[in-house]
């Protein structure tokens, strides 16, 4: 289950890295512009993952209980709802791109570049939202391989189109945005096709029967993801404002760009862990639905140890080679490299702690323990990160902005430990 999901996650994160690398060859302001746009992307992810995880978790349990009819209804409602919401969001945002960029934290000299990147992303919003839903539905019903094909195909197309549009057609930042929009549309088509294969739960207009009960089931399974992504969006916006506010005078764009680069580096590394833990989710859902609690516990512990070991290795590399890694994106800007390298080292210091709270949060989400799942999911970039991002810079300036994520990771780990001990004991008791 994990291998295709890891490939899909890594490839998706890779095109974000490639976007930043190509735009970094043009200007610091362009790099900052795509960093500003990341907050809107997290908004898309918030709704896509909410409906994808909410409907997908229900589907996996329904399949385990042999209830195909209910699975089909929830799958259709889970797909069409974010598509319609995406259309509404695109209409609202498209006619006020400048206001949207400013709201997301863009300094004045970065607003035109943020507008250029947002334009085509906004147009593709309904397809991007519902594609995320489809991918998670396929993964959580055990068809991770086809989900991988859909996501990877779009990501590879994005990487191919980037230099053509950015440099060949001289479209600059707009070219990166158009490449992303086209690739996401292709992924959407492939993923939708995947739902019509014999072994998949089909998406049908006739099964789009939204009821309070269906949305309640989606809410129970998707609420942790929604809260996590909403806080991610708020964190991205506040990070943009903080980076610009505490930057050396005249280097606001360099500071925003530095955090944009580090965010993509960490996302790329963390995508392996997310992919691995998402491979654990259908195993957890199927076995929990079948009351095989020993398998649930064993797979959760395995996911936790593997994720932690990988993060230890990646963090060591990041600590040692931080300046060289950041310079790959914009070697011409020494201020960007200085701020980015320090930020990367701070985040790597606490990165290995994410293995435990990521796997444990996904366990709670899949066994419908919504409260602890939601709490763990919102702490890293919400309950702990946002206050740290506000309070630490008051004392340490830019250093406080740089260390905020590490402090949030450490506090989230401390919160997760007692939950992990408790659920481990409960699963052992249920095994008896």
C-alpha cells in the first residue's frame, strides 16, 4: 500500500520543488510570489483532503463490512461537493487576484508575481480540489496503484511543461502556473477514469444524494484533515507576514522567498513519511472494520518506527548541507541563503519527532476517534505553531520566526506521547 502512495506524494512534492528551482533562476521576487501562492494551495488541499479522507475512510470501512451501496453514495457525494465548491471559489477569487495576493501576505513588490502564479491556479481550483478527493478515495479503498498513476502522470507532465512555458515561451511565473493547471487537469481525468474500473467504487451522478447523514460521516472521517489544512493555510499566511516584518530592511522579498524554499524542501522530505503513513491507513481501516485489532496495532507501530528512522536520516543531511541545499534554488541571493539555511537547520532539529505524532494521528483518524485525531492534526501548524510564530519573534526577531516550527514540533510530540501510550494499551486489551 505504501510504495505507490510514496511515489505519488514524492512526485507531487517534486513539482513544487521544480517550480521553485526554475523560478529561482529568474528572480527572488518570483520565488517569493510562488511562496505567497502556497497559502491558496493549502486552501485547495483543505477541502480536497477533507472530502477525500472523510469519504475515503468511510468507504474503506464500508468495504470491510461488505456495504457497497453506501460506499458508492458517499464516494459520489465526496467527489461532486468539492468540485462545486471549487467552482464557487474560482469565481470569487479570479476577479480580485491583487486583493487575494495582499491578503496572503505578499509585500508590494511581490504582488505582481503572486498574481501571475495565482491566475491559472485559481482557474483550476475545482479540478484540483476534486482530484485530491479522488486520489484519497482510490487509496483508501485499496487502489493506491492507480491513484499513483494519476498523480505521478500529472506531476511528470508539470515538470516537462515548466521549462517550456517559463523559458521557451517566455511566460515567466505565469508559465509555471499554467503548467501546474494543465497537469492537474490531466491528473483529474485519469483519476476519474480510475473510479470506473471494475475493482473501484464508481462515481455516478445518480448516487449524488447529499443528506445530513452522509455529510456527517464525511465530517467524522475528514474533520482532522480539514482542521490540519485550515491551520496550514493560516500558518502559511502568518509566516509570509512574519518573514516580511522581521526581514532586514529592503530584503522582504528575500526573506519570504527563503521561507518558501525551506517549506518546499521540508514538504518534499515529509512527503515520504506522509506517503508511508497513508499506506498504513487502508490497512488500519480494513482491519479495524474487521475487528482485527492486533493487525491495527502492529501496522501502527511499524509505521511509527519506519517514519522516525527515515526522518532521522533526512534531518542529519539537512543539518550538514543546509546552505548548499538552499543555494540550489537561488544562489544569487546571499541573504536568502543565510535566512534559509538557518531556518532549515532549526526545522531539521525537531523533524524526527514528527514520525510518532503523524502515524498516531492517522491511526485515530481511521478508527473514528475524531477528537484526538483532530487535536494532533492541528497542533503542529496550528495550536502550537501559530502562537510560537507570534510570540517568539517578539523576543528573538527573525530567529524567532526561524525556530517557530521546531518548537511547535517538539510540543506536538510531547502531547502525542500520552495518547500513543493510551491507544497502545487499548488495542492490546481489545486483542484479548
